[in-house]
């Protein structure tokens, strides 16, 4: 996230605001994708507002999923892989899109999810872990926090496990998912 702070000549004071001693409202450009919290507002806009900033949110990135048909086909054949590695929330979104677009939600619910859960599913970070859990998969490695630490974690487990799939005893490569 980047903030460009631009002083404003507007004078505004609210008695109960945390920034009540500051009398000049600062205008900022918030360069990020909009997200809504439980209150229906972007948490950055809300928090900055509490401290006297007037934030204007400007989405500066766009995102496009590539190779969804190919990924969907691979997702349908867990027997060919030793596990999944989710490196971002976007990777979970890709799984959801594949299930939705190819009408595989029922197949996922009744068989594919169980087959993938028989393998090891790794994630980078707690946010990704939470989303992976929502699609019914059990995740490892959430506390690693970044890809480098997750790779070290996976390699340390491989040294202590046989050269087979971690949960099934079957060989197969892990499928890395990243966004």
C-alpha cells in the first residue's frame, strides 16, 4: 500500500475523534483494491478517517486468471499430484472459479475435496489458510508467513518423511498455486 499525503486547507475538528488536537484534514490517495469489512467500508478508509485523513481510494491494479481450463483439468485429477501449495488468496479464488465455471461443486463436495485432503495442502499465511479451510481443505504451514519460510518448512518435513506423498504413501509432485 502506498500513501501520497497532500495537505488540505480544510479545517475540521470533531470532539471525540482520536485526532481532535489536529485541526487540518489531510487528504490522501489510497492505492489499493477496495475491500469491505463487516461494517461495509474499506478498513483503511475507516481507520484513516478516525485519524483525520480524508482518503480517496484508487484501484491501481487489475488481475486476470490465466490457464483456468488447464488448472480445472488438473484439479479434477488429484491422483496425479502429491499435494497442493496455495501461495495467495487468489489461488483459492482460482479453485472456486474452476468449481463454479465447470459445474464441479457437487463433485468437489462428494469426492474431489476428500481426495485432495488425503494429500498435504500447504498455505502461505493465515488469510490464505482461512480461505482454504472454507473450501473444505485442511492446510499446513499457515504460520510460516511467506513463501521462503514455507519452502523451508516443506523441505524440513520431506527430510523426515519417506519419498512418497505425505498422507497417502503415493508418489506425486505437489501442485503450486499462486496468484
